[in-house]
C-alpha cells in the first residue's frame, strides 16, 4: 500500500494543476489518470488519524520545505 501511495503522490506532484494534456489519449495521461483514480479510492478508506498524518507530512507551507534526513515512515499506515 505504501508503494502505491508514494507512486500516486509522485504522480500528483508532477501534474500541473488546471492544465489539459496536449492529447487526451496519450499513454502518460491515461496512466496518470488511472493512478489518481486508484489513489482517490485508497484515500477514501483512510481513518482520520491516517489523513492527519499524511497531511502533516506532505502538506508543506510555502517557505518551510526541508529535506528529510531519514526516510519518511507513516506509522498509521503500517500493517500489523
């Protein structure tokens, strides 16, 4: 699940908001669209604690970006 989450997050971060693709039937557009749909379905099942942890890690205020020294581990997403 974490692998899917990070792949979808990476794809989300590379998309420009509000821009339409040059050709709607391109392979990259279809791949990104399907990935975002899968991410949205997965995120709909998150608990409030998971949503809060995700937001606190990945939503960054302007001017406050820092590069993590350790790999990011979302504890509430770990499977028992």
